[in-house]
C-alpha cells in the first residue's frame, strides 16, 4: 500500500512539473497567411514576446491533413497589438514574420 502511495505521489509530481513548464505555452492558429495552407505555431510567450523551442505545423486547407511539421530550438517573435504574430512581413531591417508564404 505504501509503495502505491509513493508511486502515485511521484507521478503527480512529474505531472505537476510538466504542467507548470507549459504554463506560458501559446498556440497560434494562422488561417489567412496562405491560400493553400493554414499554420499552427506552438511556442512559449511572455506578454508580447515569444521565444524558445517551438513547433510549426502546416496544414493543407483543402484536406485538413498535416502537410509538414518542424521544430525550432530557438524561435523568437514579437506579437502585435492583438497579441498575434505577423505573417508575410519581409523587411531588410526591423521586423520579419515567423511565417512567410
């Protein structure tokens, strides 16, 4: 009985650690960036800045099938006044979008 309690306690601690580490994770759904693809960006954010490990998923609009998924060890992006990432912004200096179709 005591062994089961220790196991349950250990599992709860691991679960709590995982939940608190992903507390600031944000998922952005981008539907207007491309005529062919929707995108999903999963990254940790704090206020209007997101950075760190990220996952980007491209989804075909016609079939809703995942077309491509890739990760970045260090993606940094800033959010606009509506707390959304920009899309298709290309500038030599200053801002550049995390997604350019």
